[in-house]
């Protein structure tokens, strides 16, 4: 991990300023909407500069691509929340001898 990846950013994905890249107005406006959607999930998450650059890069892809990634992230968040609600699994019994190797 280099120093740029260790560098921490504010807790929001920031769109590069208009005119700093060779993109048209439509691209810039579409990217802004996608960044806003990502900020709904990542708004309170401290991201490295490298993570933020990657998420801005992702926002340059088609809307359906970004929506699919967001959907997968939301599902992972929901699954983790559900897993944390479950009581820990306790294994108190050892597998019986008859179950061993019985393919």
C-alpha cells in the first residue's frame, strides 16, 4: 500500500471539478447523479483516496452498471445486518462416528 492509498479523505465521494477532465456536460451531470447514489451508502464511510478514485471511476460507467453494483452492496449490507441479529451458533456435540466419511 503506497502513501496515496493510506491517505484518508472526507466521508463523502467528491466529484472532480468541471473542466479538470475531458468530459462533456451530459457525462458530468450523469456522473454527479451516480455519485449522489453512492453517497447514500458511503456518505458516512471514511474512504482512502484510492477508494474514492475507484468509486468516481465506477460512476463513469453506464447507469445500469452502477445500479447493479449498488444493488449488490445493499444486499451485502442487509445480509451482514441479518447475520449480526442471529445468536451465535454453538457446537456442543461432536459428529457421530457413523456420519464420518459417509459419502
